[in-house]
C-alpha cells in the first residue's frame, strides 16, 4: 500500500527554537517512520522580509543540519532546500494567477508582518502563502505538520487546490492537485514566549530571553529559565487563564520530561517556582544536548550535509516535476515534444 505523504518546512531566518522543535520538527521525526516524508528549508520565504545576504546561505545550511541533528534520517525522508527546486517558483506563479488578491490581504500573518515592516512591504510578503501552497501542493502532500499559527495558510492551500484548480480545470472530475490536511498537535501547537506568556515564542522577538534555541549552551538555558516571567500564586497549574506563564512552562516540562500533563499537574500542584525552575532547566538541557552533539559533528563535516541535500533534491525534483507538468497541461499551456505535456 502507498504510504501517505508528508511535507513541511521551516524558514532559515534565525536560530531554531523550542517552539519550532516542539510544534513542528519533533513531529516530523515520528512521521518519517510511517509516512513518505519531505522536509525543506524554505529559503525563498526567508527573503520576503529584508534579510542579510551574508547570513542566508549559512543559516540555510545550519537549519538543514539541525533537521538531521533533531533526528530526520536521510535514509527515511527527503531533506532539501526550497530554492534548489525551481518548480516551487514556477507553480507559485501559476497559482498567483488564479488566487484572488483579497484572500491574501486577509491573512493574519501578512497583516502582522506588514505592520512591523511599515513602509517597506514587498509583493513577496503578500504572496508568501501562495508560495507555501505551491510547496505543499507540488508533493501531493496528504498531511502538513505545522504549529497552530500556520492553520490559516493551510486553509488557503486547500482552497486554492480545491476551488481554484480542481473544480475549474479538471475535465474528468479527477483531482489535479491533492487537497492537503494540516496536522496540528494539540498540546504542542503553541509554545509561548518566556518573557510574555500570551505571545508565541518567535524567532523575530527582539528579546533573546523570550526563547530558548536548540543551540543554547546549558548556562544560557539556565539563565533564561531563571529570568522567565512568573507570577505570585501558590502552587503551579495548567489552564488558568490568569496564569499563561504557568501553563506554558508546565506544558514545556510535561512534553520534554516525557511525563505528560496529568502526571506533571499532580507533581507540581503544590510546588513553588523556586523548585520548579531547576527541574524545567534540567529537562530542557537533557533534551537538547544530544541534538547539539550531533549538530557539531555535522557542521564540522559540511560535505555530509551537502550530500544529504543533493540526494534530497533529486528525490524531491522527481515528484515536483510531475505535478508541475500536470498543472501546466490542465491550465492549457502549450507543451513541447521533449517535455511531453
Ligand atoms: P517559522 O519559525 O515561522 O519558520 O516556523 C516553523 C514551524 O514552527 C512552523 O510549523 C510553525 O508553525 C512552528 N512554530 C513556530 N513558532 C512556534 C511556536 N511558538 N509554537 C509552536 N510551533 C511553532
Ligand atoms: N510558513 C511556514 C512557517 O512560517 C513555513 C513554510 C513554508 C511551510 N512553506 C511550508 C510549512 C510548507 C509547511 C509546509 O512556519
């Protein structure tokens, strides 16, 4: 039986943090065992806001190395760089021409990022979700594991595939593009900032103490958790809307210690912050240490990462080209004999 396909990606816009890992990458590691899995570093998305060209290639390689260090196994999945497969940009253009502009203007992430950019908003930033739809639809993905913040983008990808491509251009009711489903893990979908429990942990927060990155050394983790925002209630609890920080830190602890929410709720119900913070610190350090060790080995031998990416590119290209051809034919572009569409 054919295995279901999974596709996902992260932008190389800065150090990968606990939110990216818990909300996305950790789930890919499980999925690759039972699904045909494609994961890419979405470098074309990273240039939709002003970026430093000196850092982009370095961050792209280091993000790919982190995927492997986190447990993505090139024998079980395909790991590649988005810009290495030109079909992403090509399909994006085709989808641009059938996507209503007001579908993009109402995207929450666009509105938030556009406010931050002020005057300097690029066409690319508005078009970001169409490129993301192209990433997903090119691989006929059944499932897209992402954090809660990406749900609206996934709905857009579904609408483009269903309403704008399949229902308009299919002549025999067969799907031209597969309609993907988001896979959002309930408990891990949103890791919040350490300095403000009501905002999500984010690469773009100017305050570095708001996040723990996968490459933070133990002393930095200890310092950031010591400084993490707390409250003055007695005991610790989940789900109290007055206590977003308690909910978030307990949740991180429940996931990383492997104990789960029920056990942690009991263990910590009469605990104070002074006793809890060292436990949380140890759980975080223990879970990111093996990732750091593997990452250092990989970065010391960049040839290995390059080989993994070359192999991933080949595997991805094979699938992407077939889908692109199908869409071009369906919308009526003239093929040439060599391309056979
Ligand atoms: P980005 O950092 O925007 O490239 O996000 C990469 C992946 O991490 C996406 O699947 C996001 O949904 C997920 N993600 C980002 N921030 C968080 C967070 N604070 N909590 C959970 N998932 C997140
Ligand atoms: N927009 C996603 C994010 O910021 C990154 C992304 C781009 C992505 N293309 C994708 C995620 C395709 C999943 C599938 O998190």
